[in-house]
C-alpha cells in the first residue's frame, strides 16, 4: 500500500473506527487514542498490507487495542451505572439511544463487538469473523445470543423505565 492509499483509508474509515472504539470505551480521549494507535500500527505495516485488506486490518487492530485497553484496567470499574428516569407521568419518555447503550454494556465483550460490527457498522459475517479472529459460525452464535440477551434485558420494564 502506498501513501495515497493509506491516506484514502484514513479518510474513509477513521470515523467508523472512532465510533467503534467509543462504543466500547465510552471515553472520547481513549477512543481517539485507539484510533491513533490503530493508524500508527497500520502505517508500520503499510508495505505489507494490501489496500483491499485495509478495512479488515484497521478494525482487527482496533478491536485488539480495545481489548488490551480494557484488560489493562484503564476502564472505570466503579458503581453500577444508573439510568435516570424522567419524573413526568409518561412512562415511555426516555432516551432510547442511552437505554440501548446501557443494554449493550451488559453483554460480554465479544458479543458486544459482533453486534456493533453487524448492526451498527453493517459488516458481513465473514468480515466480522476476520476482524474478531473467530469462525463465521461462531459470529452467528454470538450475534444470536447477544440479541436474545438484549431482548430479555429490554423487555424487563423495570430495568428500562
């Protein structure tokens, strides 16, 4: 890959990689660090990475950096997150995006990753398998289990409202 192709990958996927990291880390500075480290690692290998494998390389690298970041304990492990509910009389008046993010945070890291890559980023099963380093059938299993867990979390009205 040459410099022009590298810059093309930066322009095309930087926002996607950032959004992916932010969903996992929930901290803008940490997500930016992951993006920067991802592109630095890619630049170190730019001569050996083909342009058509660039997208996969970026997300695979970002995924592993996120896992390393979380394992290193840089993530806040404090009190359980609480969703504040509006005090008005409408029980359906709540922030759906915040509620979905809260539910996603309850999933194991691998399930959260495959759901984010599939449902938020639109990757195919084989692309997700390559990024996460697992088989395509395992991706399908993780997505199924994650969706089942999300459904059970979100259906329990007392946890959401």
